[in-house]
């Protein structure tokens, strides 16, 4: 079974036609999409899909960890599908076409080591305890560099 659908089920979310189409659109586009753009694409399949219900589903998907809110164009919110959604990762987003690549660099020993040392220093300096971090990489994908 499709791991996304499986994750929906595990989170108590029923598999509806709208949810399936949202996942399909993301998988086909492999890009970061604003809710408006996503809605446009969904309406080719489900003409009456409403913006509000797409929003609601994205929020459910976010809680289930299969999509992530990404900021594009000066902090405008959009969403990207997560591929390795079970593990800690980051997104590298193309600022020209919106393509989203996933990076699990923090899982690599030396990055994790450097980060935890940096976080320990932060605790010493500011007394702030880091529990989680968010990192978004921006740039141009291979196709957009040509
Ligand atoms: Zn993600
Ligand atoms: Zn690109
Ligand atoms: Zn990380």
C-alpha cells in the first residue's frame, strides 16, 4: 500500500477522493505549492474542491507529517510533500520553479555532532534549550541553473 495512505490511516484520517488527489498532485509536481495553486490543479479533477477544505486537509497532512509548510516568495506560505517523512529532514527549495528536494544531512554523524555542540553552547550562553530545529535551504535546482 502507498505509504502516504497508510500514514493517513494510522493518524485516523479517512482516505477520501480529495485527499488522494492532493497527494497525486504533489507527487506529480514534486514542487512547493501555494494553496491557491494546489487548488487550481485539484479542480482539474474535482471541479468543486473548495479552498477551505483543501486548507483543512493540508493542516491534517501537516500534523501527520506528510507535508510541510515551506516559505517562498518573501515568507509566503506554501506546502511541499515530504518523502522521507518518518525521519528528520530539511527541504531545499528552488526559488525559480518551486521544486523541493529533501535532505537528511542532519542524520549524518558530523552534522549532528556539530549541531549538538552548537546547541550546547547556546544553552550555556542564553540558557536556551533547543528541542527541535527548522532549516530551509533556498537556491536553484539543476534544471533552473541552465
Ligand atoms: Zn518534509
Ligand atoms: Zn528549479
Ligand atoms: Zn536538521
